[in-house]
C-alpha cells in the first residue's frame, strides 16, 4: 500500500475543499457575522494541506485499485472532520453531532441534528448547503477535473471506487474533460434554479441555499418547516419538484443535450424513472385526496413534490407527510427504495439496477420455458455483461443487508420499529427524513454519540454504494499476496 | 492530440495504453468484449462498431481528429476505413498498418491520402536481416539522415569507455544485471554487460574483431522455426542474402505453403513428431543461427533454448508480446520484434517524430534516442548550443558522419549537423521539449 500517494491525494482534495469553503467566509462578511474562527480554520486547513502537498510533491502518484479504495474511504472520514469543525466553531454541538451533520451534508443525505434551524448563523446554514453541493457531484469528480493531478489509470480506479457496479460513461476520451463538463452542467442548473426561486419570491440567501440543496438532492433547508415554509406558493414547490427530478437524471444526458443530442433522454432507465415517478405521484395524489379531503391541486402539489423529494433521495418536506394515511406512507416507502438514475446526484438503489434485476429475473423465467435458448439481458439495445449483472445483484443484496443491520441495531437500541426501519432506509439511501421519531418534522439530535457515528457510517456506505466500504473488511484487501 | 485508433487487437491495445497517457484516445472495434477490457483499464473512449461502416463515426462528438490509426488485421478494412473516416470527420494525419507489400510500391496510398504506412512483416524481416551483416551484434538499428548505426553487443571482457570513445564510438547505454542505464563519462564496461554503441559500422566492426581476436565469424547456415507468413518472409530475406536456409513447422500444410512460396529454394521440414531427432537428422546443430519465428512466444523461447542446448551460437526469437521481451532478453536470446510489436513501436515512433525530429526506442523501450537535423537556412546555423547534460541523458552531435562529444568540439552549428540525444525513456518528454525548444 502506497500511503504517501494516498496522503498526497487527500492533501490535494483538501486544497480544493479549502478553496471552496472560502464561500463560508464570504457569507460571514456579507451578513456581518464574526469571521475570526472560520478565517483561522481555513488558514490552518489550507496551510496544513499545502505543506503536506509540497512535502510529497516529488512523490510519484501511484494509485492502484487498493490505494484508490482506501483513499476514497479515508476521504469521507476526512470530509466529515473538515466539514464538522466549522459547525463546532459556530454552534454548541459535540464532535459526534458535527461529524454526523458533515457526513449528512457531503453524502447529500440531509438528516440534521439541529432542532432550531432558523436561529443558526447564516454562515452555518450556507456551510451545510455548500457541503451538499460539493458532495452532490462528488469532490473526486471535481478533483480529477480541476487538477490534472492523477495518473490516467489512477483517476479511473478512483472513479470506480466512488461509484461501483455501473460502467463509467464518457462523451470524450479523457475522464478529465467529462468530469469538468459535468461540473459545468451542474453549476448551470444550480444557477438557473436559484434565479427561478428568487424570481418566485424567495430571498437571495434562501434561493441559493435551496438551489444547492436541490441540485445535489441533499435536503438541508434554511427553515424549520423545510420547503413547507413556502407551502403557500405552489410555483416554488413545482419548480423545486422539477429541479429535483432533473438532478435525479444522469448528468451525461444533460451534457449530451449541450451537443444537441437527445439520446440521453431516450434511455430505458430514464423512461422507467419517469414512469415510476408519475405512477407513484398520481397514486399518492389519489390516496391523499380521498383521505384528507384536499383539493386536487393541493394534493397533487404536495404528492408530486414528496414523491420527487423521496425518490431522488433529496428529503425536502413541503408538509409533514408523516401524518398522512397508511396507504400514502406505504407509497412513500416504495419511493424511498427507488433512487434516481445512475450518474445523477441522487443516491439509493437507482432505477437502472431495478431494470437490470427485473430483466434478469424475466430472462430466468424465459430460460425455464426454453432450456436450449441463449438468453441475454439487453439494455438500450446493448447486451449487459454478466459481470455487471452479478455486480448489480451483489449490490442489491449488500444494500438490503446494510439496511437490515442498521434496522436491527436501531431496534435493539430501543426505538420503535417504524423509526428503526424508516430511519435505516433514509440513512443508507441518503434521503434524510424517515417516519415516526425521524419523520420530516423531527431531527436526529436525540441519538447518542455512538448512534450518530454508526448512522454516519451507514450514510457513507450508501453513498459509496456498499462495495467500496465493505471491501475494507475483506481479508484479501489487506493481504500482500 | 485527438487520436482515433481503429482496431482493439494487440497493436491497438498497446497503442491505446501508451498514447492515452498524454493524448485523448478513441478506440473503435466491433468486438464488444475487447472494448470492455480496454475501458476497464484505460482512460479512453470506446466506440463499438464496424470501422468500415460510416454510421460508426456518427457516434463521435468531435468532428475532427489529429490522427487516425488503422491497425486491424485486414488490409482492406484498414484501407476503406481511411476513406470513410475522411468523409465523416476531418482528419489531419492518417497512419495505417498493411500486410501486403504491394502497397509500398504502388500509388494507391497516395491516392487515398494516407500519410504513413507501416509494414509489420517487412519490419520484422529487416530486423533479422540486419543480424546477418553483423553476426556479433545483438541488434542493429539504422536511422534516416545518417550512416551511423546503433549496435548492441554482449561484451566478453572489461573495457574502459574512454578507449572506445577515443576511437569515435559512443557508448550510449549499458544493460547490467537486467538494469538499463545511460553511462556517464569514465564508466567502466564490465564483462557480461550488454552495451549499446553508436558510431560508424567499420569502426564498431573493427572493435569487435579486436575484442575477440579471432577471424570474423560469418553466418551462412540458418534454420527458421515457423512457416507462416513471417517465417516465409524471413526465409526469403535470408535466401536473398545468400544464406543456406531450412524452414521447419509442425503443420504440414504450412510446410507445403512455404515450399510453394519459396519456390523450392528452401527446404521445408515438417517437425511434428519430435524435434530432438530433427536436430540431428537435419544437422541443425551446425546452423550458425536459429530463428524461432512463430507467433507463439512460449514456443519461440523453447525452440531457442533447445537450439542453444544443441550448440547453436546465435539464437533469435521473434517477440510478439511485450510481457515476454524481458524474459527472452534475460535468457540471453537475441530478440527481434515480431510484426505486431514492430508495428506498435514504429507507429509510436512515427507519431512522435516530425519532419525535423526523429524518435526511436531501443533496449525494449527502456531507452529513447532523438535525432534533430540542423536544417538548411534554419535558425540554428551559426549558433552555439549548450548541450543537455543530466543523469540519464547523453547528447552528441554528428557532423559529416563524425561524432562530436563536447561543446568545445562542436563550436558553432553548421548546416547538416545532427543532434543525437540518448535518454532513459522516462526522460523522453524532457528531451523532446529541449530539442523542440532549440
């Protein structure tokens, strides 16, 4: 294991992160909040990373598969610490809560430990949204794009370590160009969303923060009632619904659009994504309407919003949907299991995996009827490689397994079954709110320090799509032979 | 550079691996499995499709490319693809690999607008032929623009580098205990070293003669294992050079084919049942050189070892896979690049060479040599240039076929001078920048 290369990689990402967090400082200046602690922190943080980087400057970067996997795991712990310190400097929270909040930010989960959000300093609110935004497209994607620092094979295995199981898609030969273009699309969509939100009546600060949170499918809000604060203006909710859905689409599809190529939106995954969204939303609208005697428009606004929010693993709430009827909650549960498209900022299982799973299952049925037939699984007209199918099934099992473990843990800790189950799903799926004690109107502040660290690890497992974290527990990972 | 490689076979894969470090590489092939493997290991864009199908090129985002390289196994596919790609996108330079030697003499390529061609079989057989002239050499490399050649030979007794250089022979590489380095001034050459000498042929020949003190050894009788196209081409070259040749293969069909192709001038022997007796029956132990020229490196290695066991002095193996180069080398077998390796190296050299600057690899790619000619009316004439001096880099100037080692000797540059810089391959970029910046 080449630890020097790992350290050099971490220091480089640290520099990028430090530069991005200058945004916090600017917010502090704009709102006249004390800038001393954040200034000192940023100086020390950047300085220590720069020193480390220059010390290792001449060390050749050699990130093989093992190094990449370990780097990515360490990076997430590093992010949790680096993102947590500013929170501790400005609010009276303990280290475990800060770590939880930072990991929740970078993994775009959106589960918070803060009960009273509106009284937090602007700097802290912005810092939370910024963590979402950085984590959404992935800091490694940014790192590879911005700095031509990683050797070609290294960046490939880093990409793979950050999201496993699905093939890397590119528009241009070099991963660096694609990474930069993706960030360009991400930035553009964020700006458009912020402008729209501002135009529809939000303040600048709220608009920027919510745009960050929406495009990264994070879920941190600047208000206690989350998006419910703007429940009176359906236009804001609909725009947010639209942008959450856009963020849940493969960003390469958006990038193709820049080249006037619509093929990205004709993929099977996209069609199923839209179908699932529409079916669940309409069903939720109908159950909601019959139960709560709402107007159709009101029911549709909140139902579409909620399905989009939960399905794309954002976790905004336009109303406390925890109070809805059982059929409605059951539908939301289904949405919680979905996730967005591969290559989007959304977490969860992701639609393409369901497509692979169901197509494989159907092909197995066919195989029973036609034992002599050669049967392959096709997606978008291309045969899915057997190794990909195995990886998808493996991921699905690991994902379920992680959820079961976390549910059992929470249940054993004395929480009710709804809190345990929905909490686990919401954490591993990077959604944020679940039901009961972790519902949309509640927060995660009541958990003990140990719980928070375990939940934070759950978020990282979900964000890194299981394999990357579990690999650390396999003996062959550490063996030299 | 934006590079498109048509064909993801052995040559395509190696090219993609080498070029993707510093260029944007797109690889087109209709074998999805091969592309999948490429994509898993390299930072390239795989495009699935037939290179002869215009639709394939629609999948490319950019409508121009700096370089198009066609390296499939089929001449027809390579030729047609250069036409089609031209129709679809703007390509600045086209390099194709061809088997049929006919094209080297015809005007077809000019009509098609192909800039460079690589004939792998020809390259390999020429590699073997150059061994005939210099029996003691492990390898001989020639360059355009100069008569000086690069020799590699195994030294039997220690010698001072200065003695050689006083004779006008430059020592530009030493391989000692499997480690290649560019020697520094005053280094001693030990017995058993493989040295790379650059200089006039006659001088090096003279040195060789002095070295052993015996009558120069000539190659007269050769045996070639492998009667496929490569074996036949090599046998033909040997016959043209006046050698006595026997060609051997386990496949009777290939033997017949070789017999016909060589018009009975070479004895084609089927060695399917036991090589041991064949060595005796056919007197192969009296051969001056045995060349194992199949496309299977393992088989080639075995045949070479067997031949050496029977007392053959010079054993040559054709190397088809990069991975085996080192093994062959360390077993003391003379290695000649097989068609695929030769094509790969020649294409990389062609890409990196310009009208002014020529690049060649030696010692299995561990060393790189650059040549830059001082052009007529060029800005370098009359200038004094400080030589690039560093560990792992050796620079010289060739003036009127004479080697000049020191700046003082060179003085001001004259028309026709040739800069020669020998460097470890990891320093190649640096040297290239320096030479281009002159």
